[in-house]
C-alpha cells in the first residue's frame, strides 16, 4: 500500500492553482443521464471519485469520454437504452454514486442502485434521498443491499419539504424533478455552491429552476433537453486547505483560480485567527502567520463553516495561543484524525461532538494512518509543519479527492514524496 512521506519545516512559496470541484462534478455527471444530446464539461478534476463515476456511467451505457490532458469530459448518449442497475462494486468506494438513483428513475422509470458502502465518518443513511423520490411518486423497496425503485407512470412534480438538510438528497431530488412531469417545489434544501453549479448545468440543459427563498426552489420538469457546455466550479475545500497550508508554512502563497466570495465564511474565520490575507476577485494571497489566535467554530451546512475543512483548520488551531474548540454538527464520527494528530504532539481532547485544541504545541513527525479524505489532508498539513519526517499510510483516501496534491506542494518547494 502506498505511503506519503512529508518532510516538515519547509516554507511553501509560489502559486497554487485550484482544480475543479469533485463534489460539483459528481452530481453533474449523474444528471447527464437525463440528456441524450452532447455535453461538454470543462475544468474536471482528475481524481479517483470522478473516474469511478465515469466507470459507473459507462456501466449503465453512457457514451462518455474523458480527455485527461484538457481536463474535459464529453458525453453523447444519443437515445441509447441504459442499464438501470448501479452495482455494489462501484458504489462501495464512493457513496456519491447513489445520486444516479434520481436520474435513472426519472428517465427510465425503474432503477436498482446498491446501497452505498460503509463510511468512516458516520452512518450516512440515504433515507432523505428516498423520502424525496417517494414524494415524486416512486415506489421504493430495499432488498439484498439494493434500492429497488419504480415509477410506472413516471415521476410527477409535487411539493416536498425535506426533513433535514442534506447535500446529496437535495441533488438527487433536484435532478429527478428536472425530468418529472410538472412542477416541483422543494423546501429545506441544501444550498451549497456545488448545488448552484448543478442547477446552472440543469438550466443550461433547458430545465427551469428558480430560487423562491434561501432553502426553497421551484423546478419545472422538461424532457426536451438540449446540448450544452458547462464549467465545473473551483474546489472550495481544496482552496481552503491550501489557504490554511499557507497560513501554517509560507512567507507568501497565492491560491488562484478561485472565487473568494464563495468562501467568505472560511476567510472571515481565518482573519479572526489573525491570518494575514490579501483577498482579490480571483485569488487570495496568504502570508505565514506567527501569532495565531484561538477561536471556537461550529460546522454547519453552507453558508456555515464546512465540515470538509474541519480537520484542516484543527491543524492551524494547534498553533494558536490558547484553547480553540470545534463543534462538529454534520457527521457523528468526524474526529478520527485527532488521535493521529495527538501522536504527532498535538493536545486535543474530544467530548461528544466537541473537540478542544490546546495550543500552541510543537508537532513532531510520526507514522500515521489516514482514515478519510479530509483527515488525510490534515495529516499532510501537520507533516508540513512538524519536525522531521511524517509517514502517512492509506494514501488512497487522498487520491479520491485531491488532484495532484503532491505536485502542487512540490511546486511550492514543499517536500513530499510517495513510496510503495
Ligand atoms: C456531501 C459531500 C461531503 C460533505 C457533506 C456535508 C459530496 C459528494 N459529498 O456529502 O463532502 O462532507 O455533503 O457537507 O458532495 N443524512 C441522513 N439521511 C440522508 C442523507 C444524509 O441522515 O438521506 C445525514 C448524514 O448522515 C449527515 C448529514 O445528513 O449526518 C449531512 O449529509 P449530506 O449533506 O447528505 O452529505 P453528503 O451529500 O453525503
């Protein structure tokens, strides 16, 4: 199994170009099932989750090509009959595969999709996805680890109030409603920037979607969809990760190809911690910061502070002058990086869904284990500031969601390498 070796105490300096968003690409690829005409996606991140979704689409009959050099995906389904089965083998490594349920069901009136595999950060059920699809008229059964869904007369627009805020369920229901007969109103939906990017994609395809309130949208279904080109938005979590890396290690690091106003909350919190930032329209310059102030944060659905950046900011908190706290409100088991950070010399205590980070602490290199995507990158950040060498096991988590991480760090004079 591959490992990453990070040598700490090197100043990162230069420009980091942020890639396209994995979490925007996955639902957009799922939504492509609805459309038989040509689709071109630009700024696609070359990460394993995207490759898995491409495999899944190929499996169900999609005519999809990925241009690695130009980071584009071309899809042209031409009325092909789809296989409406999404197998366990493809969903066990990537939970987001369940987003093909809505479009398959909406277009082909039947779908069999594996229940997603287990997940380190929490139980992550799909009940809200199924709730929304049932409201649209689907009959759903769970059998032998599969979701069996059917809508003999097609899905029909209706009024839905999602019982709690879920990014994936909102995406699944929006996509399904886009091809349903009539108009759907969804209340209590997630409004993450990736959902806005998905909505832009669906609108360019010819679906009428209007925001009626902050968490309230109207979708007028349309089966007559057209060709389109679409730009995948920047990866806001990768951007936040590198801005934190800059605060920890750099004299001056430019994080570019982003739209800073999308990450307003994160930038505000970093500023409160004393991080020296220069914010422009399409990039942020971050200067290394010696005097980091402690802070208390809660993870929340957008526009709150993202759970996907919790592990990374925790590393910055180990350098703050005092006690910081993080309350994790989204996933029940998302502090798996804490014991690993403590092994490197951090002093972090967990009480229920709250962690207390006692700073400042000097971190020392150690052999550590990555447990999920964002936990892995937090260990890379810790390795970058630690004394000596840090060895990170189970790198495959990182490869699911960070494009060219090592290359980007090396380009900015960080020391990171991979070994078998
Ligand atoms: C997405 C992101 C993930 C991010 C998360 C929260 C993708 C591919 N992944 O995951 O990176 O960390 O949003 O911002 O975009 N829940 C239920 N029932 C459901 C669905 C969700 O109880 O049917 C719960 C989950 O267990 C979790 C909470 O709702 O506690 C939020 O999860 P959700 O927003 O659905 O996350 P994902 O879409 O899986």
